[in-house]
């Protein structure tokens, strides 16, 4: 079996979205390029960390050009995850003024190999990989949308910070 490698430059759409009700939502990054749709699963905590890191890069690189691409549309259907994201890396390319995003899939096989870093393309036993080249405007749009998507979940408890379910919440800090 060959290794899946997604090299997607100059994508048409790059968004975070969810499927399901708060508390049971599945998070996806969806990429659209030339009419093809690619969806990649990830955890809420990963989505939040990725959003925060993208915002830091935009701030640190003092990127002010390009208005955010506002995208309030739902995820495109069908939503079939290519793989679930694991290790992720982001870098600002000063010379070309783009942001590179790489993510490695979580390996589902039973091999003993564990990859804590994104590995090279020539290692066939490595998990699948996603590589994107994004404009600052696309990343800014991703950040704006992601903040509202993440906040649309369950309300946090004002005492412990844990999510409150629709049917109640047992707070460890309440007496």
C-alpha cells in the first residue's frame, strides 16, 4: 500500500467546521481545491491550539495586508475524513509571504513505530501527510471562523471551567 501524501498549494477554501450537537461534535478541517473536497478530522483541543498558533504567526510576522476571507457557509458534503490529524507544524515563509501548514495522520496500524515529528516522504511505513500553502488572508479567515466555531460548543462552568451538558453538570468545585 502506498503512503497518502496531500500536497495542496493555492487552495480555494480552508475552513474549520463541525458535525453534530455540542458535546458530541466532530471537528474537521476542510480544504477545497479545483472542485475537489478534502476533509481531515481533528480534536477540539487541536483546533483551538491551531487557531491560537495561526493568530500568533499573523501577529508575530506583522501581517496586515489582505482582508480576511469571511466564510460562514457550512462544510461541503459529503464529509468523509481522509485521515485524523496528529502532529502538526506551521511556518511563515518570509520570501514568498505564505504560511505553510503540515499535518501528519494518526497511524491506525499496529506497527511499533511511533512518529513524534513529521517524517520525510520517502518513508513508506509512515502515516499519511497533509501539506498546505496558505495566504495570510486565508489564515486570517480561518482564525475568525474557528473562534466562533469553537465557542459554539457547550458553555463552560463558571467555577471549574468544564463544559456544561444540556442535562446538567456535576461540578467538582461545588460543595
